[in-house]
């Protein structure tokens, strides 16, 4: 979903989207663990926890484990492409 259809996607965003498409054989789960989210975002797991804590990344806690919707992670990483 592109929030601004007239916006040109940058080369960096295109590369990132291609990497997402290649992430484990194109089978990205709809629901991610913190570890998976950090791998996709190419950041440390603590960064994901910080984004959950500050409210910029929606997540649900199941027992002691957080789960993140793929669409919420992508909206955080590329808001102009995936929007809210």
C-alpha cells in the first residue's frame, strides 16, 4: 500500500524492498518475533523493544514474548511506502 501514489521511491527504499522480498525465501510471516523484526529492520533487538516502549511500533505481548505484525514494522521503517 503506497500512501502517496505520486511519490517516487528512492533507490535505498527499492533496495530495502528487494531485500524484504528475498528474506527467507519470500515467506515473511505475518506475525514476527522481536528477533525477526530486528533482522528485517537491520537493527539491534533493543531498538525494537525501544520502539515498542515509546509506542512507535505496535506489538502484543503473549506471555513473556512480544509479537509484531509485519505490516506495522514495515509502516515504521518505510512510512511513505506503507503508511499507517
